[in-house]
C-alpha cells in the first residue's frame, strides 16, 4: 500500500511528464490541485485508520484511558490536525 505522499509524487511526476502540446498549463494546474486534494484526503484516512488500529491493539485498561478523550480515528484526526476556527 502506498502512502499519500508516494501517490502524490507519482501523480505529480505523471502530470509533469505530459508534453506541453498535449495539455494546457491551466489543465496541468487543475490536475495538480486535484492530486494534492486527493493526497490530503488519503493522508487523513491513513491517519484515522492507524489510530483505530492502534486503539484496537491496546490492552483493556489502556483502551479505557484513551477512550476518555478519544472515541475514533476520525475524532482523533479532527482534534489533532484541524485548525481551530476563530
């Protein structure tokens, strides 16, 4: 399984390899932006999945202690990586 960064690098290298007579610069920019957005989404999914897997691997006492503040990988991601809104 590739990481989000590995997939992004592959996609950006592919976009860069497209010859100028085959695609406009604005379409390259659109593809690049889409690739970056997709990588951020995949990274989020990978972080949430890793948290959930780690939580399930904990012993019961440790899991109960973690559960006091976190309930899922999604909640962990939101609390850890989402900027606070003012």
